C-alpha cells in the first residue's frame, strides 16, 4: 500500500496559491462568509490543499481548479474577516476550505491581525506541517493564551483508513498524530487551544475507541473533546466519491441526519 507524499505536494502547490511581493504576503481565497459552525463563525476559505481527500466538500477549489479565487494580502484578508464579525456579531474567525498552512507566513500575519482585535481564531488544519516540521508548531505557539484554537482534522483512525480516505502514503497518518503531540509540547493547552477531529466514515465507534486510546498516550486530557466527523453527502461530494471510488460505511445527510451508507 503506497500513495503520494503530501509534503512534496505542498511544495508544488504553494507557489500557485501564495506569493510574496516587496515583503507583503498574498494568499488565494475563494470566498469570505458567515456560517453556523461553532455557534456562529466568520470564515475565510482558502484555495489549495496538500491532501486529495476523496470526500472533500471543497474539492473544486482545493485541488481541481487552483486558478479560481483571488489573492489577498494578510491585511486585506484580516480586514474582510473583521468586517464580517462586526456585521454578524460573531466573535470567532477561522480559515478553512483548503489547507491554511500553505503560505505559513501569511497565516501567521492574519492570525496576529485578528487576535489583535480581541477576536478568537480557529485554525482548521490537517496538521501535517505541525507534525513534520516542529518549527511550525513553535511559531504558532506564540499565539497561545491570546485566543488561538487549533483543530487538527485527522483523516481516519489508523493508517489504512488514512490511505483509503486521502490516497496518500499511510505513514503520514502518524504525522497527523505527531502534530497533536508537538503542539502540546510547545505549550498549547489540550482542549482549550488544541484538539483533534477525526473522520469516522470508514470506521465508526470501534475505530473511535482505538483512536481515543492513541490520544490518551499523548495527553490524558486530549480525548475529552474529540470532534467526530462524517462525510456529508452534498451533491458535489457524491460526484467526487463516484469519481474516486470511495465507499464509506457511514455518512451524514445535508440535513445533518446520520445515516448508514447503503
């Protein structure tokens, strides 16, 4: 069982979605929006990802069509996000869609601008750079105790599920686990500042039990807040799964009703 190297993929994609001119960083985004998640949150959706998840809701922008979207400087992106918090009344901001750690310098600048305005920031990430490059974890840790929250989305409960879900080399599942370990070791607090999500559509409850055991070996508090993820059967996600041949055991319908895959 083999697959692509997501870190090598990141190196080829990053120059297409992140540039720097005269000391100013620019990142490609495909939209800014207000959404219901986390009890209400403002979101900047970025273009480009270093995984090719076979169930990705944003696949058209994350790996199918990188020419879409527009480049924004960190100041411009932060301003759009802050303006949406003022209009919506929500106090939390996130980057999502693709992988926000592509263009890491830009990410740090946006986080700094948002937190400076006394807002909370949720970073949704697959965690690969935090697990592989410890200096990335050290860099993001400067925001601890300032309102940063890092949600590491682990693709499956074991290396085999990781390969089935992403097509990437199974060994990189362990790198996602290392991300949680590194982020905690550099000082981010489990649960409050860093916590795991896990895709359970290929595994279910038995896989979750084993995953929790893995988390407990990193930190005893880490299993207390595991965000369970299931594939949401949007029409375009069904299209992608048909193309990629993914056959999950469990899914969630767009109206949020859990269902067993028939």
